């Protein structure tokens, strides 16, 4: 599946850059083009992989290139004012080869959380290709303002895209580690999952039941929020005795089935990109990646039956992603249209409380200002 990646804001730009780096390192070509959009010049200059000509500074007349300080209303205004500039930059880079757009943004700040939904609305209006969003949720220790921004942006962003992926920083941050320290590891976790999901349809090798772009698109059709599970296992070399005295064909066949089904179970039970109740999913997609001889059609089929019994919906697709030079077997399970996501409820509660406090502080300030002005009226002016 060939995608046009757009990193909007600081976090979005960093993750977009990780996508480009991952594609280059693994020799995959699922990233057709990448564009980083930001209101802060320093954030754009801090990128290392995305070429300078693919970094776009917007809102300079308002921000002077210094960013917008977590003001997502201003972020939305900048995107609205600059939408033709951004659209032109996308068109110049070519969209005729792509299967979908992926807009990536951190939901806690101002530029991405405010601007990404505006861009998504514009792209959906202009193009037939699906527009997906990838939102990075802020950590709780980043403060209530970031939670309020995330709650606001999330509700808008979800409604403006064909499907919305969520990644929760708190679910992946190690104990005692700040988000700044953790972002490289977190970004790697993100792109590893999406690398298999989007890369599967671009495999150069013939597998037993290769996943194509249409299967990914159909799984994501219908909108809502999606989460991804992942598990991987290093391939062990065949021992001397098994190689020469074991029933090699039977042993390998049984092992490959068992390995795939076990990895799918681990992917479902392990850390998801956004922790949620996967049984509420409308659709699902299983992808097994690795050397062709280590993949098993039977293993995938058995796993599909298990997932079908697990989720609310009835559409479960599955296939493989053959990687001749791979030394791991990995599985990705995409759950599309999940509806029970505790972190979203938590964000909405924090956001509502923050909004109420903002109103209270504003009211108190108005009262204090009025009292100050009333006091000034009793003081005679000097002239």
C-alpha cells in the first residue's frame, strides 16, 4: 500500500521522519512521498531525514516562525489561512501513485492538533483516495492543557478522516522516563507496526496469500478508531540432530502453524497502540511477515477463525507479507472501529475539568479587573 505521509506539527514531523527512515532501512517503498508541515522553523530544521524541500513552514505572518505555543485554536486558524499553500505543496509532489494519505499529528500541542483536522477535511474533499489520521496522545504528566487540546482535536480529527489510528504515549513510556527521552523508542514502535501494515501490499515476493492494498482499505472502511497489536519472534536455526534425523517437512509445517497462531495471540493480548476492548471492533486484519518458508496459510486461517469469534463484527481478513531476508517472524493484528477506549473517556473528563477551571479563572480575572477599575475611579488623576 503506497502512502503519502504528512507530518503536521513537531510530533507529527518526527514520526513522519521515522516512517521515511524505516522504509529506507528495510528497503520498502510504501512511503511514496513525505511532507513535514510546521509553524516553528526550529522544529523543521531539527529534522534529519526528510529533505529540506519537503519541509513547509506555515503561518509565518502570525507566528514569525516561532510556533503557536499549544494554542490549537490558532493552529486551526493557521491551517485554514494556509490551506491552499499546503494543498499546492502536496500537489507538486504528486499524488497519482498513492493509495492513501496518512496525516500524523501530536494531539496535545497547538500546530498539529489544530491544523491536522483542517487539512484532512480539505484532502477528503479533493481526492478519491482515503485519508487516514494517526494521532499521538499526550502523556498525563504533560499537563491538563495538553489533555484539553487532545480531547478537542480528537473529536474533530476522527470525524474528518476515513479512519483514525491512536497511539497512547503513556502506554509505551518506560517508568521514570520522560516523553522527550522516550520518543525515539516510541516512534520506532509506531513505524514497526505500520511498516508491516502498509508494506504488506508492496511485497516483491510471492507468498501463500499476500495481503494487498484493497484488503487494508476495506478493513479500514467505515471510519472510527483503530488499534494495532504486534508480536515478533526471532527464527531459530535448525539443530544438527533435527536437520539430519528429524522428519523435517512435518516438523517445520507444524512449527510454522503453531508459531503464527501463538504470535497472533500475543499480538492481541500484548500492548496495543491504544489500549481498548478489542471485542468491540467492527473489522480486523491479520498479517504475518517473515521468510516465506516460515509463514503458514493454515496458521493464518486458524487465527482468523479465532478473531472472528472474538470481535463484534464479522469481517476478518488475513494474509502474509513474505520477506526473504528477514530473520524474524512477526504478526500484526489491526482492529478497526473499536468503541470502548478508556483513555479517550479519561481525556474527555480531564479536558472538561480543565475547561471549567479556565472559565473560573477567566471569571475571577474579570472580577478582579473590574474591582481594580472601580478603585481607580476614586483616585483623582494628576492632570
